[in-house]
C-alpha cells in the first residue's frame, strides 16, 4: 500500500483546463477552496435554466447513461467517428450508443 502526505499547494502549480489537470502525477485531489464572485441571482437562474433546456435537447437526460465517455482525438470529433462507423443507436447487451448524442452510452431498454 502506498502512503502519502497531505499537501496544500498553491493554485499556480497545477494547470487546470477543461477535462485536464497537468503538473501532477500519482496524486489525488481531496478538496479545493473556490473564490466566487457575487452575481445577479435572477440572471444566474435564467442562465442555468437555458443550459438545462439545451442539455435536454442534446443529451439523453431522460434515460440512465454513463455520460459522455469519449475524449475527442486531436483534429477530429469522437461523435463524427461513431457516426461514420454506423454505431449510432447500436445496442450490445444492456448498453446502447445514444440516438440523441453519439458520445453517450445508455441503458438499453
């Protein structure tokens, strides 16, 4: 069993971006401290509502899924590759590729 130490690192050590954290190896994030700015509640609620409506149009929110499972390869899109290979809607066992968005595996009826 590997034992480690708890560290408190400043935010400049890690390079954080969408689906990516760089400059760490064999480490786990246990918690974080966020500094948020106060905003307009009504505007924020409207933005969240619009985001959820868009998600319902583009993702299979009405059925169990494991979410978006593919990382886009450099210079291409996983959804395009799945579409091109004819896998959209294909079911094997209890899972299927979503008809709505190809990057989601869903529970097959």
